[in-house]
C-alpha cells in the first residue's frame, strides 16, 4: 500500500509487513506489533538502527536475510526492486489478480506441447484459458497407464501420477526418527522405565525394559531435468516430484536446465496455484539446454552438505542429453556418490524401444549409478516402487 | 540496556569484535527477551558470540550441544538410577511402604539436571547456548519450542518447574537441516557472515596483540582471498588465528618472506586433503600478490 509519507507510522509499517508477506515472508500481525514496539524503542529517526532491527526481527532464514535490504529500499525509498504486486485492493484481491496470468503464461505451454511436436509451444489464447488440457481428455481416456507420457496431458492422468508418487512415498515411508524406542529386544536397558517397572518388586530389577535403535528414515533428494529435450515429460514429472516432496517426511527437490534451482519450498506450498506460480517464476529458462555436469557441481558446492546424508537416495530424472563435457559429469557424480547411499537415475528414453544409453554423458555416468530405470509411462514409474522400497 | 555502541565496546573488551548488525541483534535479544537464532557457515564465530555474551554479562554459559537422536533425558533431566537403587536397597530392612520409598527416591535429591533444566533453575539469568540445533530431530525441536515459549518444564514425579530467571537463549545452526517455521518465528534471526578484512584484522589484533601489524593486515587479506577459492572447507576465524600465531611463531614479518615456511604453515588453514592439494604454490603466489 502506498500510503503518503505523512501517514501515521503505524500504517506505513503495516504496509511494509504486507509488502514482505507478498514476497513470501512468514510475517503477520504479531510481527507488525513487534516492529512498532521496536521502532518506538529505538526511535524512528535512527534509520540505520531501525533497519537493522527490523531485519533481525522480521527475517527467519538466510534467503529472507539476503532479500530484506532490497525489499526495505523498495518500500521505504520506492527504489531498487520492483514490488511484486503494485495496485489497489486488499492483498488477496491483488494476489488473485496477478497469479492466474503468470500461471497461464508459463504452464499451459508445457501442457499444450503434449499434443505433439508439430504443434510447438505456441501461447494461444486457448492455452491461456487453460482449455488445452481439456480438449485432450476425451481422446486419451484409455490405456493411461501404458501410454508414453509424451502423449499424456490430461488432468486425470496427472492426478493418477500424483497418487502413484504418494504410493511410492508410502512404500518407503518411515515415521520413527527417535534414536531409541522401547522394544522387547534391544541392546540398551531403559533404566528409567526399568526402575519404574520394578518398584513393585522392592527394587529388584526383574522386569527389564529395553530400548532399540529404529531404522532411520530414508531421505530423498530429487533433481528434475526441465530442459528442452525433457519438455514433454517435465510437467508430468513435476507433479510426481511434488507428490514425493509433500508426502515424504524428508525430501528435497531441485529443477535444472542450464541452472539449478531449489524448489522444495515452492512445491510444499499448500496453495497449488501459488506453488505453480512460484515454480514458473523460478524456472525461467524452462525448456533450454542442459548442463548436467555443471548443475551437479552447483548442487555439490552449494547444497550437498545440507541436503545429503548417508541415508539419502539421490534421484535424477533426466534423459541424459548433456551439452557439457562427460568428464565434469563423472567427476561430480563421483563426488556425490561419496555422500549418498544410492544414486537412482530415471530416464524416460530408456522405455523407448531400441534405446541404448549411448549419449556420451549417459554412457560415462552409467557405472556410477546404482539403479537405472525407465520412466516414460505410469506403469514403468510404478515399477520402480519395488526397487526403491527395498533400499 | 545500553546502546549498540556500548555493547560493541564491551564485547571488544572480551575479545569479540562484532559488527553493527550483530551487536544490534544481541541488544534486541537482551531487551526483548527473545531467543536469537544465528545461522552461518561453520567457523564464522557463532558459538563464540554466546561465550562473549556470558562473559560481558558475568553469568554462566550453559551449553547444549545438539546431535541426531538427542532426547529429553539428555537435554532436560534424568533420574540418578544408581543412587535410587541404593536407596531402595538401604530401605529394605526398615519396613517402609513402597509409596513412601517412591516419594523419597523421586525427590530433588535424586534428580540430575541436564542443560535445559539447569538453565531455568539459575538465580541469575544464564546464557543458554543451544548449539547446532539443526542436528537435533524434529521432535526435539518441537519440544524445545514449548520450553522456549513458557520457560517451564514438567517433571511427572515432581510437578512443574518454573524458571527462576529467564535465560538469554542463543541458538546456532549450520543449515544442515531446514528448521521449522514455528521455531524461526519464535526467534530473532541473524545471518553471520565471514568478517570483512577490517574486522578480521581487528579480531587478530585483539587476540594476538604482539603480532606485527603489517603481517596481520596481510593475513586478513590473504584469508579473505582464500575463502573466495573453490574450497571444500573455507577457513574459519579460529583457523585464521591459529595461522597468524603460527606465522608469528615462525618469525615471519611478511607473507612473502620465506615461501617454504609459508607453504608449510598452510596446514593451519586447509583442513581436507583435496583443499591441501588444490592450494598449490602457484595459487598461494597469486593470493599473496593480492594480499600484499
């Protein structure tokens, strides 16, 4: 809200909090109150201190910390970064007004491409209205599970894929994450419970209560290729990855083409439209070339330490067409392999008849992959459930 | 509480050189009585902040080191089982009822205070350092959240223990796991970066007052350049201090004085085999050029 400069400070501050919220900060009325208290305490004229103080109060993670100064300047000095949603009305109205446009700009493109290569990815008005997917439904009701996903663009089938991802997640699901739990057999005595159980025996430890170490949860990290060659699959796979991330207690997801982007938080967003909008904005350059090796390097450098542990299944969804050198890819996969339990590579092309993993990158990477499977139909995707369940 | 400048001054007296942002964060945590969550790479001095804060407030530092599988027994309290068993044995011949024994053995005498209970049982508010919270499980994080909002702990056998004084809580995280939004919202937040060369120089001079100033300047610049290299483990402030001390010990006055001694001193900074191999003489030559 662009309140005039002479407006009471409370309104300006409330507007600022609103501005942060529009930019995905987790702040609410309680923060407005705290911010006003803080400004009151420091004195509104101590600009630098107020700014530092608000930054400390209103941010909660590194990403927010890094963006705060830009957002602060944009709001208070009306310069720097463009505000996300300028305009009148309540935040909700504004949000509703902006989102569908962005959504339609980016996504139906990939849905429309499901029609076939000949059509290309034109942004027609019908696409923007979201009708493209609807038209395909009728003709492709049957044989969903066996259809190559290149030819799938129907809502039900995508929903089916999401359910499959959920089942996949359920097969490997793991709830307990405590170090020990009470068990009939176990290496450790639970002294607290043993004492309790034996007070009736005058303190003689007759009934022994033991603790055992439960299996640890498997962590899943997915890298999804959204480059041009994967275009016909990426929308579908995105749903699959969303299923994994939302159902799994411990999953992390990234998109890559020429760059690598972490999308876990965007996928977890409960508001689907908002989630897809965020994704679309993040994935600018969707459909370009692939730099597999370099993206893995970025992952190794920036995210590996936080994202991986010895119980990680690292999953790559890609056709392996790489414009970089195979050497980089091999070097980065070798680095990666030291940190994870298994590397699983799902390749849609593998399901094609007569396909051999002959691209140089794929051939070089093959010895480092623990499980190499096809993923071009729902059925093939369901087929990997058993393999993953056994990890 | 005093101004940010005063706080910086007092921190400097205990050899902690803070920048404005960090000092503001500490001051707000003290005045608003809210926990402060510090994130940043390993080695930027997050844990040291808690120690410095305890030193200037002249109070106890109680530290809870988190790890995967940390549970309430290790973090809050535990009964002293050995002594309880002894007490039960000793009372066997005295014809005392089980209820009486139970009341006796579950009294404060047999209670072992772990860091969290200890922290809320102090007369003078201590600094409670919850180190590497990202290593603990989600369950523990949820439990912690409850304690941090109420500052009270319920022990089934004894009842609720309310804080005598509200501790100054500092949490640190290296970002190995994503923390919950609930915890983040509960805390004030600051991201701690590696210090700029001026601040690192001030840190070196503060800890090693005898060092040649020219050498200290070069050390600070060299380390900054080194952190820009593609290393597996960037050197932290503690490594810088070790290295500066080592160089002084070797009798160097400038970095380019004795290349052999210089190269071998790098073991203070480079902590993995790959890094040691990657930083060759050519690389150090280039970096020294930048630093001189």
